[in-house]
């Protein structure tokens, strides 16, 4: 963006005083946020350059460190305490069906970054070989017996504590989705991509309000955007406490 202001002067004469007049050049204002301006010159004239940035949501800079600290401490303690139970689940998965105990899947995280999400495998290894990417359904025939039990109590999500510890995710935030579905929802749902302004979470505002499973993606997006735009330590605490209740109630968990 080039901003110029010229001083037009006329030479003094016996009948006229020197005249100086400022002529502003009006430049349209870009409504999106920018980083601080940097100075430069073109043809010896000053210019102002702005660099466009993506609007961010979630915690302010100071609170980001606090939120990250909570994520690290809680996920580390949970992994240590739950390690024996998680080992038993992994053994049960291996004994019941062929294939690995852990399931690795690409998900879209903060700022659209792709990461590898970890879960306990709850379905057959060839679950989507014929259908392609699809959502789970109630009494899904692709689930194993152990898998159905884990999904009922969200135990298949426990390995995501490793994702939290690594920094891929947070304990609380919008649930990350697969790139295949993100591409679809971004085209059909207004502001869907704004969910990615905050770090993805194991649990979120939409989930504790019963929006999981075969529920409206529009409604989930609305709740996720509320979280992104109204984040607070109290909201995170409320979501974590309500998650414990939701695990035992099992609304739309399958």
C-alpha cells in the first residue's frame, strides 16, 4: 500500500505569499487485522507495508501459556495413572481381533495444520475399505465387542493424551475432523474454518452439550465458535467437569 502526501509550493512573487497546500491521497482501509506496519521507500517516497494475518481466537497470549501448562501437567499425570489400564485395553484389542491396538488417523488441527491423531482401534482394520470415510452409526457392525465398550465410555480417546502432551491438541477445544470432511463442511457451513482458530481438544463445548455422533454439524459448529470466541479458564473448567458426567451418561456415544 502506497501512501503519498505532496507539498505543492509556488514561488514567492511581489503580489503573492508562498502557498503551501497538503494533498492527501486516500487509500481504502482493509478491514482485516494486520501486523504492525513497516517502513520502506519507492522513488524516494515513504511507503507503509502491512502484512495480512489470520484472526486468532481462544486464549490471549498470556493465558495460552497457562492453558498449555495445564494441558502438560494433566495429560502427563493422567498417562502415568492410567498406564496399566490402557495396557490392559491394548491387550484386549490385540486378543480380540487382528491388527494394531492403536489407530492413527490424519486430522485437521489449529490453523489448518494436519496432525496424526491417536485412538485405540475400536473397529475392524478394513472398516472403511469399501465405504470410504464415513461416520460411525448406532450399533455399527464394524465395531468389535471391546470397541463398542470403549466407544460407549469414550475410552478409545485415551491415547489422545499423548497428542495433548506433544502439543498437537489441548484437553479442551473443538474436536478435530478428518481432512475429507473438513473440505466438505468448509464449503457448506458458514465460518466452519473459524473452528481452527483454536487448538483442537479431546472434549469440547459441543460435546458436553450432547452434540456428538449423528448430530447436526451446523449446531456443532455454532457451539465450537462460541467456545473459540468466548474462551475463559472458567469455561475450560466447566467443560472438563461436565465431560466426566457426560462419559457416564453416554449421550450419543457409539
